[in-house]
């Protein structure tokens, strides 16, 4: 038989795949028993030094290496006491989708096959979740960074079509001082100098001030510039603040600006009961970015952008030379193609793990998990408030609690406290700077977290703080 890459013995392949499934289930079911994170051992650190394999290795041995060296040393975000940055914690239904998607090996850039319909189904569900109209287009992305880039380019192309003579540096965009760094990155990628992104000041709750946005826009317009887009954030990365979306929509609509909402994790709070009302105004935005891999717990990576004006979205990206022509029917049919709505031509069936996650759990259950985390953040904030040795560094508005160790004239060394938590494997929060102070930042986007995990975290911070605090300089 001629050589291919298929297994010589499908029965052996079946045994190895079954064994892999057993390893995966053991891994997921036993998460709580293991440290959240551990320092990378030599077997991991030397991986990049391994020579290129010119000859293959039995697939069972490949699995053994992944099981022994890699599975135990993942990021840790699946663990119930992972509270760093904003990470989703994954879910078994998503793992199923990822396995099946790899076997199907669809290219979702376009053409006519089931993968396209799965992605369209997911996008239709998202339009329903966020109240976007049926004409709105969208595309699944690696994450919100890419989704924001696609949205900003779409806004810019739409504005330039209205001002064809104006040079690029006449256009200006707006985002609050709390906006994610990927907004500035996106501005750079679409050709702007950093100064073209105007920073809108925030209030005491870290929310963009609508009147300040209006003043900035009006000032720029008076100076002959062309304000084209304002970015609101639903759930800022530092403190999970939700910008006043309806008021910002009002300011931008009056002045003819595109309103984009970065809802990376916070937008999904529309599925909660407590925060539905503050997120619902995203339905009036021109575009919205969000992640499935954060608060919906789809395995990395999966994000999305929705664009109200589908024609504007297509105009920003469609480009089809003859070798990519669509036909009415057959495998080259299936118009519209997703490659016309983003940068990528070849794209995986990322949509399937989103589809299996939403199908298996339903939005009611997913929403209950989001609400649970919101309630847990309030509980943690109350524990911090009640402690003589801890203080809140920012108001808790959604799912993020920022705190400091401060006791009787002593202030904790935040970096050292967090390093001790990491090394002990007990919990993984992250840090940020609020009001000039380095603080411990606890983000709860984790369906496995229980209240007892928060109590354990508080105990561990207090214990570390007692050992690692210094005398506070007089204010
Ligand atoms: C996480 C995050 C991003 C970036 O999203 P990625 O999926 O990591 O690319 C952007 N904005 C906010 C508010 C975020 O929390």
C-alpha cells in the first residue's frame, strides 16, 4: 500500500484516542486536587531545545509525552482558584466540539459546507443575545483584540467613504483612559499615530464621562478634524466598570460617530439578572466585540465581532481575485463567505466548540454561572471590607475585586504577596495599579469557583500580607 499519513492500524489509533479521552476526563475531573499553577519543570523548559524530528514516533508515545509533560502544566485557568487577568475556565462540551472540529477539518473562509452554517448559527444566536438586527453581520475571531481591529477598520472605511478627500490624520477616535490596550494597538495597525486616539476621562467608578467625550469631539470638530469612532467598554479590564452605554450612544448619535463597544467579557453579563439592564443598550451600538473564551468558558480561542451595517462590514474587507470567485452552487457556492468579513482566508471551525457549549448548557445555565460569579465578587468585597487587614482599592461593579493588604501602619508588598500565592499553588490572582498603588486584582470568571475558594484566598492573602508588609510611609 502506498504511504499516507493515515495510521497503518486504525484499531491501534482507536485505542490511543480512547486513552486520550480518558486522560482528558481525568484532567478535567481532578482539577481541584492539583495546585492552580506550578513552576515549569526542566522537561517543559527544555521543550524548545528538542531537535526537529526527522523520523516519527509511535502515536501512543506522543500521547504519553503530552499527558505527562504538558497536561499538568497548562495555564491553570481551569482551576477553581484561578483569578488572574480575565480567563475563562473551559468546559467539557467545548472540548467535545474541538475534537470533532479537528476531525471535520473545515475551512471556514467560505464555500458551501456545514461549517459555514454552524458559524452562521452561532452568529444568529449572538444577534439574539445582544438584540442586534437580522441584517447585522459578524465573524468569529481569535479574540476581542482581533474583533476590535475589524470593528475599527470598518468604522474608518465607512467614515472615509463620506470624506474621500481627507487625509488619514484628520480622523480621530475616542476611548476612555480605562480602555484595553488592544484599542490603541488596533489604531496603530490601521495606520494612526497614538495621538489620534483621544482618551476620555473617567468618573470615580472608572466609567467614561459622556460630557467629557462630547467636549473632546466638539473641540476636534471645531479644529477641523473628523471624529469617526468612539469605543465604549462594557467591563473594563482593571475594575470591570461598565461605561454608560446609553449616554455614550446619545453623544455619538448626535454627532454622527460610529459607536463600538468592547464587551470582551462584560457583554456576556447580559445573560445575568443583576446586570442585564446595564448591558442591554449594546443593542444600539454600531458594532460589538466579545469573547466566548472568557465568561462563556469556550476553550481558547474564540471571540466575535458583530456589525450592525453589514454592507459597511463587507466593504471594509471584501477583496476577491479570480482564484477566489464564488459560484452560485456547488462547493464554491455558499455566498456570503466569511473571508469577506475579516483578514483571514483560511479559518478553522472555531464555531463548533461555541455551538456545542451553547447547545449543551443553554443560555439560562450559562447566565446562572455568570450571575454566580457576580454574587461571589460581592461576597469577596464584603469579606475584604470586614477584614481589619485588607482594603478595597476600587468599587466592585461586576466580577473584579481589587484589594490591598493594609494593617495598622503597615502596607503589604503586593508583588511579593502575589508571588507567594503563585509559588504555593493556592491561588492565582493578578496585579494592577489603581490610584498609583500596586494592588491585588481578583477576577472571577470561573464556573468552578465556590465560596470556600474565596475564603481560602482571603486567608492566604492575609497570611502572606502579615509576613510581607512594610511600614507605611505617612500619607
Ligand atoms: C480580554 C480583553 C480584551 C482582549 O481580548 P482577547 O480575547 O484577549 O484578545 C479586550 N478588551 C477587554 C475589556 C478585555 O477584557
